[in-house]
C-alpha cells in the first residue's frame, strides 16, 4: 500500500474550542476520497494542515512520507482548490492560468484551455468581475489541469449550476481514469458526488467517526417503514439512527445490511424496507440524535 497522507492523533484548538480532536487516518495513492461532515466539523482545518496552510497543532502529519511545512518537494505535488480562493484584482482568467502553470510540474495547458471552452469562461475578463459560478469554474479547472499527485477540492463548485457541476464530475472521472492520482473531495452535496467516491471519511464535531470504503458504506443502513407500533417491534434491540414520521406511518433508519433475515422479519410484520442513500446515512450519523459512538473509529 502506497500511503500519500498519514495523519496521527491530530489535534488543533482555537482557545477553548477544539476544532480537530485526536484524528488519525491514512490516504492511499490513486483513490478518490470523500471528506464529509457538517459545516464547522473540522474538515477545512484538516485540509489546511495537510497543505501546510495552518500551524499550531499537535500530532503528526506526513504527506508523501515527509512533513509538508516549508517543503517545496512535497508542496509542488499538492493542489488545494478552495471556494474562498482570492486573486489579485487586476488578474484576468488567462493570467490565473499562466501563473498557476508555474507551480505545478504536471500542468496541462492544452487540457486547461479545453476546460475553459467546456465551462464557457471569458479568458480576458478580470477575476473580480466574474460571477460566483465562474470563479468556482476557474478553481475546478485549476484542480483538474494541475494533474497534481494530491489534488484537494474543498467545496469547489459552490455557485455552479447543476449542468456545470455535472460537467465537473464527468471531467474529473474521465481525467482520473487517464491520469490516476489521489483526490480528496470535501462537500455537502453528498448524493451528487457519491458515484465518484471510493473511500469515505466523516468528521463530526472534530472527531473522525467513519473511515470506510464507499462500496461497503452504501450498504451499511436501511429504512423500515410502517405503522409505529410494528416499526418499534422491528427495531427493538437494533441500532437505530433515526425515527421520523412518514405521513401516517413511521420511518426508522437502522444500521445493518438488509440481510434476508431482516426482509423476512419485516415481511412478517407487514413493513417495507427501503435503501438509505449515502447522504441520508451521513446526515443521520452526524445528527444530534445519532448514536455516533456505535460507529466511531477507534
């Protein structure tokens, strides 16, 4: 196994607030990871530490086997695209492309200009005059065309419409297939990106609560729907993440793989079992009423 990022017992505090609390995980080469969780969970802090943009933490962080801080050899292999990226006011789109080409050894100029056409960006327009969606498109293009061995997208598509987001996802998958690298995507649009992700990391209140292959996670929970009394009978003794009204019925989200025995029990009670999407599962896991300790990575 070729480890690109290795994080051990990472903790970062701001005064009395602990933003990241004893987090440990590894990221392998040539996989697409989802770093997921609610706003303020600690995701961006972790990414800023990995990319040497944030200091003053405890624990150990290695990227490509080395500490990333003031390490040009490591940092030249990382592209970190974030929604809050700032540019000089006088810069045009073409100026941004010319400047970022100096930082990434694998930069593909021809591909960058093909993406400009795809996203219909005006090359000579100043960055300060771009719409929110156009600014996001510039970040997406930089991340894709950088071909950096470690590429991190932190909510890079805020402001993009559904068509442009779909274009970004398709181009990411296509280029990843031709030029494999390690990609981390942090987003709240979980259902939209779920088909991209090979491994899921979930951060909640500064702690890592889930570290699992996406395929296995997609079958980790299901919902049972029916009359309240029968749903309660079915869920007795089971790990229940949520229980919600569903019209005149009740829907309960249960941890499990929906095995044949689950279906037989549900059928006997006249209940329906339905799949739970990746986004629904993570919403339940990070909700205030969820039993997070049951799935917390130890």
